[in-house]
């Protein structure tokens, strides 16, 4: 006796392909956008190494 039901035909399989995978793709794209923004900010505005309290005196 063989099981002819494929994963994509199950409730869990449909959930995986219709919800989980698209959400993973959205989150990876969001992470990529945020990383690109962080790189852009770090390139255009280099980190100031001086102590803020020293400048106030």
C-alpha cells in the first residue's frame, strides 16, 4: 500500500506554500532593504568618534 498524497496536497503543505514561503520571501526582501539602508547611512554619515560630553564643555 503506497501513500499517493503529496505534501502540497495536504493542509500543512498548502499552508507552507501559500503562506509560509511568501512571508519568508517578504521578510528576506525587507531585511535586504533595511541592510541596504544601514549601509547607505553608514557611508553617508560616518560615525563620530568624539565623546559628546567633551564637546559640550
